[in-house]
């Protein structure tokens, strides 16, 4: 588990410039509702979602896993109710 704050990790990994971090932190503090820093950075277009995912995984000390890269086991899928499978399936 990392002791770095999210913004610091994004800067450390080269995903974010320090100036953009400071601007986003000021924006975060000035807005009501206290939105999460990651949300602010994404909305501002300062980072991409994958950069946020990588930094959050790093912060948690966990690997980033793309579940789309794995095919679910047929036996496991058989245990999931069909209506739930339909909801979870992406539409084309």
C-alpha cells in the first residue's frame, strides 16, 4: 500500500503536470459538494480514465487487471441468474 496521495502518484507517473494538480486541487476546494480529485481531473480533461485506474491501483498496492481480457468460466456463468447476465452484457 502506497503512502503517496493520488495527485502525487499521478505526477510521479508522469500522467499529470504539477501545475494542473494545483489547479485541480483549488477547483476541488472551491466547489460545493467536495468532489473527488479523480472526478475533477477527469472532468477537466487533465488525465484519462486509465491513468486514474493505474494510480488508484498503485495507491492500493494492487495490480491493475482488465477483466475484459479474461473469459468467464462456463460453470461460473451457469450460476448467475439469466436476467442479471442480460443486464451486465454490453449492448452493441
